[in-house]
C-alpha cells in the first residue's frame, strides 16, 4: 500500500471494489502448513463473512489478503491494476497512546491528507460513530466498545475500498456488538467491500452476502449466504451449522 | 556550629554565596546541555536500531548495553586524548573548557538513552506493528509515532541520563580540570574540599547537589504525571 489521497468521505461514492483472487495460496510456519492450498475469488459486493471454528485459519486468510503476511506459495491478486485502498480492524483494537481525535488525525497524516482538512474529517467520523463526547479522552481509557468504534472511525476516515475485520465483536457486549454491526452496514452502504471473520452464526446470518467457510486450514465452501445457511454442501459446514463441535 | 554540614549547606544557600551559585549554574548547564544533545542523538538512534534489521545489529545492541556501564574516567580519558593538543581535535582548543565537559558527558549519557529507548520502542513496535503496516506506514514514518507514544518512558530514561551526568566526577575532572571560576562543578569541588580536609563544606556541597537533583526529578515527575493523567 502506497500513500494515496483520501477523498472527502461525505462526497465519496466509492468506485466498485476490485475482486480479490487467491490462487493456490498456502501459508507455512516451521514446515507446518497452517493454511491452504486455497483458491477462490471474492467478487460481487459482499459482505463476505469468513467463517469456521477456531484455528481454521480465518485470521491468517485475512492477514494474507490485507498484505500483513506473505504467502509461502501461490499468488494473491486484485482485479484492478493498483492495489485498492484498504483498512483493517483487529479483534483487539490497536490504538495509539493519545486522544481519540489524535488517533484519527494521525491516520490521516500518515496517508498524506492535507493538514487543514484533517481536524474536520476526524470530527465528522467521531460524530458518525457516536464518539464526539470521547473526542479528547485518551483512546486507551475508553471502554472496549468505544475503542472498537474508534478503530472503525479510523478506518472510515481513510475511505477504504476494502475493509477487513478480524472478529471485531468477539470481546464485546450485545449493545457494543450492535453498534459495530451498524457501522459495518454503513461501510457496506458507502460501497466499501467488507471481508469479515466471525465464528458467530447469528452475526453471520445478520450480515453476510456470501460466506467463505474454512476448517482445518482449507476452504470448504464459498457460496451465497442464503445457500450456505439453508443447504450447506460440505460435511464440515453442515456440522458447523448444526451446532456440532467441528475441529 | 560551623562544623555542621547542614548548617554549612544552609548558610551557603541563604547567603547567596556567589562562588557556590556559579558552581551550581555551571553544573546544571553542563549536565543539561549534555543530556539534551545525547537525547537528540540517542533517541532516534535507539528507535532506528529497534526498527531496522541490518548486519551487526545484535552486536550493536550488546555494545550499547555494555556502554551504559562505561566508567566515567575511561570516557574522560578518551575525550582527553581526542581534545589534547596532539589529538585529532586538538585544534579546537576545547580541553579544560566547559565544552569538553559537555562532550565527555554526552559520551557517558548517549549509550544509556539509546539502549533504553531501543528497548522501549521495540516493545511498542511489537504491539503496533500490524496496525502500522495496515496504515501503510514506512519505517521512517513509524519512528516519530513510536517516539511520541513512548514519551513517558523516554522522560524517565532522560532522568536516568541526567542522573548519570550530574553525579559523575571522573570525566569532568579529567577534561575540565576543576579550574576555579571556569570548569569547577559541584562534584569536582566536593572532591577538592574533601582532599583539603574541609569536610563540612564538602558535605554541604553534597547536600546542595542532592537537593538539586531531587528538585529536578520531582519537577519532571510532576509534569509527567499530570500529562499522563490527561492523555492516558
């Protein structure tokens, strides 16, 4: 990801997100294959929910797609010439040791957004995610739900074409989960391509456009959400939906 | 009464003893300037070692850590040789001036600031790395962010450096020469007065030095705590 100019979110109608293509991708660690080989292509508008039991490789897949990790074999490509603008929200939000608004301003600064527009963009994003009252509070003393919303606001100011979310609600209470899901929908409506991991079936039913199901480091199924929840094809997905303990 | 160190210390202070104030002022000037220069060089150096992988990095970390224990007289000797008339920097004519004392203390303090900030920045980087890469930050862009986010730890490290600078006597004695009115500082005059057998004065000076160091530490602690409470 190189630096880029971020358009003003209010005026941004994002261009259609490019498709992400995994071609024979594996990820090994110390001779052990942790993921793959997997080949699939994420097209359409999503949101794509990456599902599967713990240790299935969901987080790995997301980190590979976002470019935080490099595949041991295979290729990950985007259908566009240039890598799309992307952002990622982690399970544990990583926030800087400064105020909430300073966290957003920092993200804008490192992406070369002109200095005079930063404060306004940051304020708008805080307002959108209901964080205006926390604006000047130290980011790291905010509650878990507020911290995750701040991480989402930080992604929002960057107007990403693709947003990766790695179990963003796994440590939150229902009210905070609701706020995060509402934020995810807002991103989706703005035209940001969502790729999100979860192991919560109910959450997936609420959000998913299509589902990528993993178990044991392999992609077992990639189908529209409707089909996945009603007629899963793979044995692993059938067991997962039926609530059995899948490894 | 004249033989009581506290009485001597107090009367020195209350009488606004001109010689004492000159000594105190020079001590502070030399040590604060040395710490400032060492910080400007040492913090980015520590952060750079934390951020970049290069051949000899492990060796460099070991050397920096080891130099934290560099004996002041050895640092003094090195700077002495460097600045003496026949030395490579002899032409500067710095030997037996406050400038030479600052240089010697920079040599002493720099490894402390670099080694400890390297450790702290590396720790923070471990926590922030994925987010930084996600934001598309280059290593050189990460450096100022990490240094700023480590600011409270760096303040404490700065104090450790100042403590080292203000407390040492070997280096400033060798390159400064303890010349009255020119290069005499607190520590060198304590050594001198002890040598002359003027123990109450030596002890009195010691008490003044201690009080000064405590005052500066308290001030920095207070500023640090207040901002910490505000910023978290």
